[in-house]
C-alpha cells in the first residue's frame, strides 16, 4: 500500500473547508446578481415615463444645448449600454455603473460626436453626474471656433 504524500493529506483535510468557501462565494454572487437585476427593474418602473425628450427638456430649461444633451443621452444608452432611462442627476459611477475608464472614454467620444475640442484644463471639478458631463462638453470650444 502507498503512503500518502503530504499534499494529498493536506488536500483531504482541507476539502471540506474549501467546499464551504466555494459555496459561500457562489451564494454571494447569486445575491449580487439578483440585487442588480432587482435594482434595474425598479429603475425601469420608477422612470417609466422618462425618455430622451424628457431628458433634453429637463436640461433645456437651464440653458443647455439640446443637441449636446441628446447626443449624451444616446451615447450613454447605446455605447455604454445603460438599460434604463437616464436623468440629469444620475451619478455616472453609482447609478449608471461607469468606472473611471468608461467616464473618460465617454468624455472623449462625446467630444468627437459634438465636434468639440477636449481641453482637460477646463475640467475644474470632477465629472460626477450626467449633467456635469453635458456641462463640460457645452463649455468646450467647437472645432470651427478654433480654426478661425
């Protein structure tokens, strides 16, 4: 009969604790998935009447350019795959689920779509909400203004 190696002894002693850890991790993943899905469903229900036009109109009364607001809304819905209606007060990270890389990519892409020039020095406050993003784009010069 073979003598078990220390590795096989260690594995046989640790099999039950490892199985418990794997089961707990699986449970946590299931809870996180159902929580995220439930949040998405609640956001869709709470914002059932909201759409692109209501988003643009809510910014229009404060003097925002409707073309920039519309482009931002469409970009976030189509490219960043936000699955519920967006409101100007939505936080980019917490509400829309965008990380820093996604926010920076969004800024650059929206600048290209609106024919604006990105000037990082113009950003004196962090971009936290969708309204901040629209404000940054609107405050930047157009490409045609720089050529003149």
